[in-house]
């Protein structure tokens, strides 16, 4: 999951949109590593959660195991699930709204 995040944060369009310098990206990744709850990837016998991309299922397993309240994603296949075992799936924009309200 962390490798995927690093790939996304280094995409040209993300860097440009958020004006992320190499130092800023490195700091974000370092902070994420510090705050991360590391889980062992589990294979489940359940049906695929994300039918179009079962590789994304790991996000859901980690969120449940880590007792997360939210999964924040820009992937429509993930967002369309909306809720999984009590974990809310939201866009970054919606998550910012949640943070502003709390």
C-alpha cells in the first residue's frame, strides 16, 4: 500500500496539481511511514471486494485490521463501494470536509 501511495504522489499530474517539491513528497512519505499501522497482508477466501481490480482488496483488509474509520481514495472502483465492514470510503475532497467538521 505504501509503495502504491509513493507511486501516486510522484505522478506528474499530482505533483503539478499540489505543487509538491521532491522534498515535500519525501516528507509526506516519511510522515506516513511514522503514522502507519503496519499489518501483515492477509489473503481472504471472500469474493473479491473490488471486482474490477481485486489487487485493491488489500486496502480494505488493512483498513479493517487496522480499525480505520476511512479509506481515502481517488479510484472510482474503490470509492463506489462506499462502506466496507464499517469503514467509510471517501474521496480526498470529502475527507477534508469530514476533518473540517471535527
